[in-house]
C-alpha cells in the first residue's frame, strides 16, 4: 500500500500522500473520514453545550440563586443555543450526510471532495473561534436570535457580539459550502438506475435540507453582514438611537433564516427514522411518494411562517392571521409523516434495538413538540406563551426530543457500518431510558412554568411565584440526561475497539450502504451497482436476512440480489477490496492540504477582526487580517490548480 | 449571599393577596376544564392563584379571557389528537413486536385511502382551530374605544416608566414600576422604548406586547376587577432582564382618580427634622442628576420619578417590598442587587452609612 502511495509523481515534492496517521487525517478528502471527523468534533461540541446547559440548570435549581453572575448566565444561554445548533446538531447531521449519502446513492465520494474537507475545517476553526470568546470573558450574550438593538454598539459595546457576527459568518460559510456539495452530489453522482424516486428517504431529506441551508444561510449571512458593518464600520441598519432604524428588520431577516433552520435540524431526522423504522419493522416505508413530497412540502412551507416568532412585536392583525394559518398548514405534512410511520410499523415484525427505541421515542416526543407548535400558531394565545418557558419546553421537545433522539437513533444504526462494530445494546438501553426519562423530567415541567408566568432568559426568579419545585425537577432531569450521555460516550468509545463485530449488514437493511464491508473500503464500491428498486438489498428473498436476533445477518446474504448481481458476488468483490484502490484501477482524488490552509486563512481573516476592536496594544494587529487575506488568495490559487491525479 | 433574601419578597403586597372573588372566578373556569389530571399535576385547583401568583390561568380581562379560552380549546384538541396517536402507536408497538418464528411481514407500500384520510382529517381539525384564531386575532387587536385612558409605557434598562395624561391631556404625570388602572374603563397602553427591546406582560391582564424602539405598539384591555397583579418584562433586555418586574394595580375609578390627583401634586414637605435632613442629603448628593422629585430641585430623568415614592408597594422594578431595610440595602449597593444597574453603589454616590437612615426616612415620607 505504501508503495502505491510513494509512487506519486516526484515533481510534486509537497503533495501529501500519507494514508495513516495524523497527517492522513489532516489531508484527507475521503467523505467517510470527513464524516467521522465531523461526528467526533460535533459530539465534543455537544458535550460542551451540555455542560453549559448544566451550569444554567444549576443556577436555576433554586430561586434567587447567585451561583453565577447575570452576565455569565446570559453568555451561557446564548452559547448553549449557538453551540448546540451550529456546532453540534447541524454538524452531526452533516456527519451522517457525509458518511452515508454517497454510500446510499452508490457513489465513490461526494462531487467535490476537497470542498468537503474545506467545509469541515472551516466548521472546526469557526467553532473554536466562537468558543475562544470564553477566554476573553466575552462570549455572545444576547441569545441565539440576538435581537437588535441590544446587539448594536450603543447597547452592546463589548466584544461579545463581535464574536457572534464573525464566528457565525465563518461557521455559516462552512454550511453553505457543504450543502452545495451535497446537492450536486445527490443530483449528479447517483448509481445507474437510481432515479430520484428510488433514492433512499435519508438521501432525499439530505437534499431538501441542503437546499434549505443554502437558501436560509444566505439570508442569515446578509443579516450578520449588516450587523458586522454596523458594529465595525458605522453603518446604520439596526442603529435605533441616532439613525432611527426599525429593529424589526433584524427580526424579519433572522427568522427568515431561523425558521427554516428549525427544519434544517428536523428534516434530516425525518430521513433517519425513515430508514430505521422500515429496517426494524421488516417492512418497506409506507407511502414512499407521500413521504418524499411531505418532506419537500415541510421545507417549502418552512419559508412562509417566520413571523409566527413575532406575534408580540406588533405586525397587525392581517400579518398575524397569515402567519397563524401558514404555520398551522405545516402540521398537515408533519402529521402525514407520523401516521406513515405508524403505517410502516403496522403489520411489521418490530425489533426493539436501541436505534429503533430512539426512533419510536422520537415519534412521541416530536409529536408532543408538534402539538405545542400548533398551540404557538394560535396567535392570540401565543401572546401568553411566547418568550416564556412554554416556548423553551416546545423548542426542546423539537430539538432534543426530535433532533437529538433522532440523531442518536442514526448513530446506533450506522455506527456498525462506520466502525465495523456494534454499539453495546445494554449500555444502549441505559442511555435510552436515562435520556428519555431525563428529557421529560427536564422539559415537561417547563410547559407549566411558562403558563404560570416564568419568562425565558431570566437569570433568576422570585421564590414566591411557585416556580421552585418544577425548576428543581428540571435541574434533576438535566443531570440525568448528562449521566446518560456519559454512558453513551463510553459506549461510543469502547465499542470502537471492543464492540461485537458487525458484518456487512447487521440489521438486515435494504439500502446500498449495507451491501459492502463494514467499515467500507476507501473507494466504497468496487464496481458501481446497477439499481432496480428502492430497496436493492430486499429485492431477492428478504426472509434470508430475517429471523436473527436484532436482525443480524450472518453469512446468508448470498441469495439477495443487488441490481441483478448476487450480493455474494459483490461480497467477493469486497474481499478483493482488501487491495488498494490503485490495485483495482480505481481513481480516487488525492489528499490535499489546501483545504485546511484555506480554512485557516478564512478563519484568520475574520477572527483577526476581533483584535481591531480592542484598545491598546492589540489595536495594531491589522497585519493579521492581511495575513489571513493573503493566505486565502494563495490557497485558492493553489487549490484551483492542484492536479487531480497523484500519478 | 445576604442581599438575595431581600429579593424574595415581591409578593407580600403583590398578587398573592389578590381579591378572593377573582380567585373564585378563576376557580370555576378551571373546574370546568375537562383535563383534571393534567391540571392536578400542575397544581391547579382552588388555591391555584395562591400558589402561582403570576399564572396565566386566572384571567381578569376579556382580552385575557379570550386568549385563555383559545388556549384551553386548542389544548383539548391537541391532547385528544395526542391520545389518539399515542394509543395507536402503543397498539402497534405491542401488537406487531417481533415474535420468534413469526412469518416475514408482507411488503405493503402504501394505501391511498388511508393516506388521504390522515391528510384530510388533520386539515379539518385545523380549520376548527383556524376560524376562532383569526376571529380572536382581530378582536384582541381592535382599536381602542373613544373613552379609553391612554397610558404611555416606556421600557428602561431595567425598570418601567408610566406616563398619564392629567388636566385634560395638557399635563402629564410620570411614575414608575407600578401601573395604576381604573376598573371598568378601557385602557390603551402606548408601548415605547428608547433603548433596547422589552415586553409588557401582566399575565392576568393578558398576553404580552413588545416595546420596540422607533415602532410604537398598542395594547388595549379593560380591567374588570380591583387587585394587584404581577408583571414581568418578557423580552430579553440585558443583564437584569430577570429583575425587571412590575405590579399592575387595578382600582375603582374613585380610588384611581384620588391616586392620580395625588401623583400630580408636588412632593410632601418634610414633617420633622430627620426627614428634613434626608431631603437635604438627597438634594445635595448625585441623586439629583438622575431622579426627579417634584417640588425640589431634583429634575433628573435617567432614573425613576420619586415624587411619590413612599406610596409604592415595591421598589427597584418590583423585585422587593418598599421598606426601610430593602431601601437601605439598595442605597448601599444597587449594582449588586440589580446587576448592570445605572444606580451606583454608596461610595460612588458619596453616601456615608450614617446618612442612609435619613435618606430612607425622606423617601418613605414621599406619600
């Protein structure tokens, strides 16, 4: 293997060629490795956001607590949201998109492998930059939706919101780049015979999500660019004091992004459970076409509901009515999905693996979040709920009960494909029940707290308002979630080396990613598969892969055909896959270090602007920005002219 | 922390002691609700208002009642839908669990009739929600009647300023943190901010409305029962957002008029030497720069108007009872009690410990 690597042309002295070790990860353009890096990084950020949540809950455990300062609390709740949304949940979905989608559509990689690496490194540096604000005691402190004008210089002179505009600018760039890549990959790189309406639902939902990210992130980029110009160059988009700006401009721009963002975080999950539930029910997805179109419709309608976040700001009865009704409409495609999941399980043979448990819990928790969502759509009564803990409960039933439970389902489901070993089911059960009970202890009482008058984003509360017991309960629940997550982390880590070997298709699933060895060879498919149906691996005699505890398949996939080829033959091909891609004559894009250099340059360019805001010695560090810009220019040039062949 | 204890008494005079008749009205409405279990879990019942003085479930205006009715209506529908879905799910999960030796399931790909049904049925349910929703949107935002009392509400970091018209609108009266309203007369709040966003929220009076700079908002309701109602800023507004509270005091028209006339008058003259000394201190210290006390040299506008401060039930934006001890705590170290407060500590105010009792005595004399 090493010999093929060192065979690269001698005239390119600097070309990276490592296949193992740290350097190989830094220069990799393999979608699978990038997926793993996304996953590991995002999980670490998830733990960080979780610790922030625990400090918040510790502060709120008892009334009139002075455990932390008010400003620290404001930084914590802001960073908790930013970390979870931009640095944990979105990248965790990106990890699955990266790893799974090319395998599901029968491709050897994404359309632009180096761009894929670039988006990961930008995400990593952007996330680190955003969190570097803690060292200056100046993390963003105006909430994730950062309503003007508290974010303008007049009311927020500190560095806090500078970190917000600069950090999210960088992180947002990563999301846009990655999503363009997924869209092009899904449109162009499908295996022969995989028509759009044969794509696995997870791939479909990746496509919908990616379109939403590209369009919604563009709006957000405009908003934070305007705020950046206000803060750094004295423009007057949101300056209410001297320029008479209407701060509702920010709210419109933010929620035009922010509401699609909610669907950006939930549509991938609708894809995940649409894979998990059929697999463990041993039945195809009920109403595939409707599932596709309802997913597209949710994404589309998600663009027409943003002002339901703004019922209290005074838009007038006509706008309120429009956004009430459009929001209610979303309940219809969402309901269809829930009922179609029931239809999928109906008549099935349901195996309760941890992945399936999380998928089922997702249905229940997300439905609760959906019901409270319809309650928010009712504008007049929403005036009592908005900006209270009722909303906090609702968003956590959607983001935690929906997104997080769905992601955990996906991780239990695809982990064996990624690492070749199964996650432990006993630890999985502890993780599952702890998380489910913990989240309900934490978030269910918040519905009542809100209706009983507790406003959100309050650093402390009076002991006389009856909030005490329910807050203590919520704090206890949060620590239960934390303990369960620790069990999950241990499971993820120990199974990596010591887990039970998974085999190619441990769950007896139907989609293409299960047709190859676990973990897959670097080139994924030795020969590109010919696809004839939505469930290539169930085409032959599906009973062959049934009847084993947890649906584990042993050596019996030989009867199942894959696009007319016996999977057994494919299996043999994967045996030969022990050989390198080069031996098989498969061209793979060579590794490159330009993605990380370019990402570093972009981050330096934005990050160095922080220093311009500090008085004194740092003030003159303008050359850092210049160095960043120079790095960007040079690395874009090198990126563009880098040879695509290493031999 | 010692001082935190003083934060904990906003309710001795507050909504907790609201009138019994109002509580009873809330009780019957609660009792009529078909969700006894849910409400039991929430501690609803005869003592609901006593346990949860800031609750939204004890509406006292038609504005709030309309919202409350809608909430309960949608809650019942939502819980009913939830029960149906979860019962079906539970059935499926048990009935179709994997059994050893069972036959492989049939591969069903869909069912158009069923899928149409679960598209149309939710649509019909939503129509039943949509119609009353739109009706209520328009009725709760109807323009104020001609006889309405207009009060300008200005949100500050972190307190409330209320401006009343007097003398037929020729003059105005400024007060802070306790908004008085007459029972039986429509009130139109004109909501303004000259700083960041805030949100006016007195749960028993009804849903909140934001205070947006350069974008005046209105909120119309008719107080129906005398009482003291708890309020809180509901839009994040910075460090002490949590401590930006208020009281709404609904009074009979006669009581209200008496209160307003008193507010319009100048501050009481000191009745004894201690109070006199207090006034001398207040009017010679930096207090002058920020506060107004009508009838003295004090005309600052940064902080609350203190002309009739002694009459207020609470202080520091409704976070504690207005009494000598809390007042002294506040004067000694306001930024500790309320982080980010523009009111500095006693050192910056050039106050000495032995001066504080006199200032307290003077402020309490401002009836």
